């Protein structure tokens, strides 16, 4: 990408408690995408690193919009870099007095947004989080045949097996 007279906005996330190798898997898929596409990708990913990366991306978009007066629709991820942060060294006790070292790695993530000169119009659906207070039944109701209802009623009136199984009080 030509960097002459192109506004850029950088956002940095430091000390993310996820190994850089795992963060790079998700970050690699975002390079070169528009911010709307990248946001949609991150919302659909199941990896643990997707949530902090989404938060970082949204922060970078807000910074570009408010500080640099850039249009969010023209923004593209020009660079995303994942560097290794500090490592916490811990030990796990094992049998016969031994100890196994545990390395708890951290990551530093840097994202750079730039305005795209070639504007591609693509529709990207970004789902919003739903806040519903009522739970709807997810059961699929099977259509009843005309003869089924009468057979079930006859079995209940008769008693027998159905009466024993479904009219029993639980102890």
C-alpha cells in the first residue's frame, strides 16, 4: 500500500494473557480486510483471542473517527502485528519431588488502520447482541393427525400402562 499522504491510526494492546502463537492464528486472517469485514469475522470466531482483538479493533476505529476525523467506512487494516510479551515462569509439582516448568506467555498486539483509496462496496452483515428477557420455547410442534388425539385420550381413560407411568407421583 502506498503510504504517501495516507492517514493512519494505530492502537496497541499490551500484556494480553494469551500466547502469541494463538493470537497470530486469528490476527493473520484480518490483514488487508476492511474494518466491517474484520469486525464480522471476529464476532463469529470461537477462539479466545477473538474477543480482545475485537475490542482493540473497535478502539482503533473510534480513535480514527474522533481523533483523525477519518471515515470508518473507508478504513482498512493495513498492519496487524503480534509480538511476544513477558513470560511468567511457574512450576507444577510432579511425582517423586520433581517439578515441571510452566511458561505463561503474554502478547503485545499492534493494529494499524489506514484509509483505503479504492473503495469497494461490499455488504457485510454485522450481528448485534440481542438482549432478550423472555425465553422462547424451541420445541418443534408436530402436526397432529386426526386419529392420533382420540387414541391418546382412549389410552388415558383406560388406565393401564399410561396411568401407571404418567399419573404416578414422584417421591
